[in-house]
């Protein structure tokens, strides 16, 4: 499956996997200078943790009370020091310094991490309840300011051993052209929904493909040429933009949602995955989209595509051999010349692989660097790839200061894979499918196939 610059995509909710740890009962006692729960730790938990770790939310346990937090004090200190919590994939490394910081960066500061460590080391003292912040009030889940929500006509029940791809045709009922300013996919049954993509059908081509319930099987794609306007994968969060940015949804358009179901040999509860939308007021100053680029099966004519790899045979091929811990596949894409005709700014970036993935880095090299512009810029790197925590990362900078994308610029995607039982994510997936050992892996859409995709979130100046 190939992906071009013409799509709109979000990568992208949270699925924490913390395990209960020891309580720190053998730690030394507190001193007058020791952090306390109510004064020092509870505000940090409210800021960084309770959106997931609170009753009714997706984390496996709550952190809204002293007793609950004390029971995992050592775990909190360890996981924050290791920076596995809060989850945040984009990292600065020796080989990657992105052009700007990130909006809504979840990472803790060094001082905040030290507070968790000092609190655990002191025996997790409660302190004076009078020092506590105002009670935590969880935010409503999903897209803020949602104006419309659409869903399939009928729920779908996934079953069998094989992955299933089902498309659902949905009519937003627009009486005029609108511009999408925010969008979010809400999985109905996350136990079997592997990911979901939402395509824009401007011409109504999907009507001929759908059955009476408004759905059809669609492995490999929706069956028509349409732009991608939304997506959900584990870890995905709403795609939201400033009020002057939007994506055109013409009047009369249909939205087709392709859901990848992974039933794993069981008959699931019914699924009704929904799409939330928010629109601009009038025609926006900038048009937005996200290009999915990658998954090249071979070299491209004129250069680029899949580059030669360490385990290629007679020709260039995407193959991750079983038992190899650091296999690298590299792909390149030359931006089309037509991009130079518009002002295209890179708003953010994301990476996408499956369970064998280990590390992905995306770089952009201008064909003709401007004065002061680097010869190559690292856009994003996710050096501890985790399929359960996917999202797009947005640069914290005004549009005018964002990196430009021009025709001829060279995008490089380097994907590193660990196809061994030392990869805990792969080991869990193999156990789930009752496969005793790693096997050779190639490109594909199923759970144990692999991908190497760059998601470029971009905005284009409205010429009017």
C-alpha cells in the first residue's frame, strides 16, 4: 500500500500499562523538608496523571486519593525517572533536535521527577490536607467543542481468527461546504478495533459499494480515490487547530470509515466507532491536512522509495528477518514540484510502525537550503516506539516560523525493528496469536505485518 502527500491524517486517547509497585514502607521517615502528598505530589498528579488515572478513565488504577498514590509511590518515582510515564514518544536525541519544542508536551521537568523520588524516599508522607489543591475534575473525553458526531447505521460484530477490514459509509448531512477544524475518532470496542481511518468521498463513489446496512468489506483501502481526513490508533488524541485553520468538506460529501478489526479468534461485543467534528466559522486563512508517506515496496523510478537494506537478496525488498534485533529499513520521498506554488508549512509530524517497530526517525533535506537553513533537519524521532501510544506531535511556534515544505525537498524515513522475543510488544502479540517464535516480517496491514510511515501535519496559505 502506497501513501502520497494528498491525504489528511491524524495519528493517532491513552492506554497506560503501569503495574502496581511496592509502597515504600521500608523507606526512611519524612523530615520537615520532605515533599508531602497534598502540598507537592497531588498537584503534579492532577497536572500530568489523573486525566487517565481517575475513576472511569482508561488507566488500570486511580491516583486521586492519598492511599491510592501511596501504594504506588516507588513505581511512580521509577517510571517518571525512566520517562515511561507520562507517555510521550517524541524525544530529543544525539541525532535528532527538532526545529521547535512541542505543544502540549506531557513530559515532566527534572524538578518534578525529583519531587516524586524524594516523596517515595521519605516514606510517602501525606502532609496536611489543608495544603491540598482543589479537587480534581476530569475533563470530558473526546473533541473539545464538538459540533457534530456521526456513526455507522448499524453496529458491527467482529469474529473469526483473521483480521477484518470493514468500511462504513456515513453522511454528515452538510447543507453547505464546511471546514474541519477539529476531528476525533472514538473507538466503540477498543478490544477489537486495531485502528480506524476516515476518508472523504466527494463524488459519492462509496454508495455503490455499500450494502443495505451502509457497509462493505475493504481490505487494502476504501475502494475509491479519497482524501484521508481522520484516524485513530491506540494512543490517538483529537486533531485540533487554531480557529483560522481548517480542511474543506464540500457539501454533499460522504465520510467513509475503514475500521481494522482484530478479533483474535473470538466473537466480539458489537462495535460502533464514532467520529466527532468541529468546524471553522467561515472560510479559514489556512487549509490543513496530513500527508501519509511511506510503505514503499520497492525503489521508485527517478530515485527514492525503498532503499537497499542489510538483508536484501537479489533486489531491494522490505524484509525483517526473524531473530534480528536491530534491522533497519530506509525510505525516501522527493516532494512534488507543485508544492513550490503554495506556502506550505509543516505544523507537526508523527511516526507509524507496528509491533516489531523499535525506533523511527524522520528528516527533511531542502533541495536548495535558504540562508541559515540547515542542510538536513530532523522533524521527529520516537526512539522508544510503542504501538500503544501513538499520536501526532505539533510544533510550538507561530505558523510563520514553522519549517517550509517545497518541491524537491527530500524526506527520509528510517525505521528500526526488533524481531526477537526480547521485544516485549512482539512477544505479547505472538502469544496472543499462539505463534511460538518470531517469523520473517514484510510490509502489510495485518497485525503482525509491518509499516514505515511518516505523517506530516501541514497547513497551506489560502491564496484568496
